[in-house]
C-alpha cells in the first residue's frame, strides 16, 4: 500500500483536472433570457468498498454525477475477491466492471485515467458522469487519534482532500458502514448510505395486499354496478374514482353493513374493476387439512394459497400469524387430496441467530433438518388434527406426509427446474433481490412458489427492511394477475406470543 504524502503542486493539478472534467461534459441549466448560462456543477461521490461488494452495479447508478474510487477501496476489493460467498462474487464482478471501464479509456494511459473515464451504459442504467481513480498518494489533516494505517481513515483522508481542492462542488462519501459515516460527519464531511437498491424508505408504505373500502364506496361506485353469479362466486363490476388505486388480486372488504363483503379484484381497466367474492375458509366445511382461518387476513391468504391460477404468493407477518401453518396445510391438501402438485419442497436461508454451531453431519436433508424446526412443529399440529384411524392411522398419515415433503438447501438451487411442485421459501426476508430472482426462476410448468417472512427480523448483514429480497418481490409483483400478497396482522399462536411481539 502506498504511504500517503503530499506531492508539490498536486492540489492545483487535481483542481484543474476535476474542473475541466465536470464543466465540459455537464449539461447547462436553463436561465432567464439575458442572463449568462452557467455550467451545472455535478456532485462527486466517493465510494467505499462495502458499496461495491453490496451492489457491483453501483458504479453506474449515479446518473450525471461523477464517481471517485480511492486506492484503499481497490485494495480492500482485492482482499475480498477470494471465496464462494455473495460478497466475494460481488467483489469479483465489481473488478470486472472496473476492468471494462479502464480498458475503454483512450490509450489506457494514466494521464487519461486522471482526467476521468466516461461511464458507459450498464445494468439498465445510462450514466453520463465520469469515473475517477486515485492516481497519486494523498494525505490530509486528520486528527492524530485516527491512525492512517487503517483503510477507512485513508478513505476519509481522500474525501477531506477532495473537499478542499473542489470547493465549488459537493464531495460525498457513500458507505454502508455506519461508524464510518459517523466519523465523516464528525470531521464535517458529507456522508450518505447507499440507498439505490432500496425499494422504499419506510416499510409502513409497503403494499399490504388488502384495501378497506370506505363507508360511502357503494354510493360513489355502485350507480351503474353490474352483478352476476358464476361457479359459486358473485361478481360485481364497479366504476368510480377509487378504482385506479386498486391492483389485480388485491383483497377488498367492507364490514360496515349487516352483511360484510370480502372480495378480490379480478380485473381492472381504468376506472372500471371487477370484484369476485371469496370462499369462506373460516367455516368448518371449507377447512384445509383440518385448519380454518381465524381472522380476515388468514382467510385472504388461504384464498390465494388454494387458487391454482395464482403461481406466486408472498405472506408477510410477525411471529405467530400463521404463515407456515397455512402454507403447509394448503400444500398438503393440494398434494395429497387434490393431486394438483407432486410434492412439497421446503427451503430457507441458513443464517444463525447466535454463534454458528459448525458443520453438521449427514446428507443434504439431514444437514437442513435442524433449520426446519418450524416446519416440524407445524407438521405436529396438522397431524394432531387428523383423528381418523386412531394412533395407527395418525402414524401412517405422518409417514405419508413426510414422504411428500422434501427439504432442500439453497446452495444447490442454481440450474434446477421444479415441475408441478409446491415450493415454500421460508425466512425469505434474509434473501437478497438477486438470490430471490435465482429461486423464483427455478419454477417450471405447474409449480407454485410461496415466500414467507417477517421483514422486522432480518439476520443477513447489509440487508434492511427496504432492501430485502422479500420487500423487492412484493413491490415488483403487485398487480400481476398470477401473483398475490397478504400482510397478516393478527398473531394467533398464543396470548403470550402475541403480547411479546407487541411489547418487546
């Protein structure tokens, strides 16, 4: 690693390079007639290593602004390139992108690199800024309590130096390291988290899949309403100002009258929507593997789980809301009774809550068994509801059920294709958007995919409620005619678990 030092004349050189780069290529802002046109000053973003290891395409996501990579960032990127983890893969991909960009520089000489390399379109983005690499050793006046041997402090030194030599433009450090952002702000340097991959800033704004109809809904939308019955369901065609806010397969309900309405949006075009009444799974005659819904959201979820036209279902909810139990009950009914699917495949992310206990012996399924305690508990509940045949009958049913459930590891999913399977992905909040895409694209003809999770319980580093793969698919799939989502609100595990989820 180069030791930081001051080179005579380097400040003027850097200032002239950055000034020339950003004023010559930046678009001009519109001014009033008669006034002089002034070049638009773009921002300069200094990237920390963890940003590139989190999202290699971050290089191309700053639009018209410039990107600066310190030598410390490249050194750390090199240190993390070995291995099979997602972090290592991302580090290697970031290095490939950088190699493409630098190789495209005219002549490929250091002089061209120091003036900035135009960023080309990549990953669906079309940046117009430039990439700057640190081509000289830089030091700046940092407090003596910050040792320069640490890479984080070297990057802060670079940000401080760039801030001094570029007073006319904003220099911003982008890092996912909270402590580094705190140190930067303590040194009066601008620092931000990388938020381009966030689906939304506030998890409370996430699509719930459920919409409560106002009390005057039928007055404003039912003037020219049409209704008809088909295959045991009642359909309503409504028109009004609230319809554009609805999504296909979104559940709507009205409990203001004597006869409550529970329906799903089947079609929507402009200000016209078709609502279809639901099957009541709270009634014993419609029980699923002996399970009935205990609240409104569970009834909505079972309508999605039991609908063969819905290929992709996401269920969100806190602990004890019944996500796993409903999914297993629906899967067993459609595999063993209706023969709609051949088997149930269960998988989940193996992220421990505490210290890892090390390697586990046995086959793939035996290694995954300790992670599947939630499914074993729910299978015990489902088996206990079957009283036919006494103890021998329950034992035979238990063996049959377990023969139709396969437990698989995420590590071996690449390249697979599941045909006529009921695929359950548990703890999906710990998946990145890339991992989620890999899993969902495994679905072949006749396969139904379920994603279960609670975005308030994320154990994977660098993932937040806004950037989780589960949040990503809920937002991207809303409105598609063959997918559905429900956020389960009420806990049904026990009064102790329900109270603990609220107060702890």
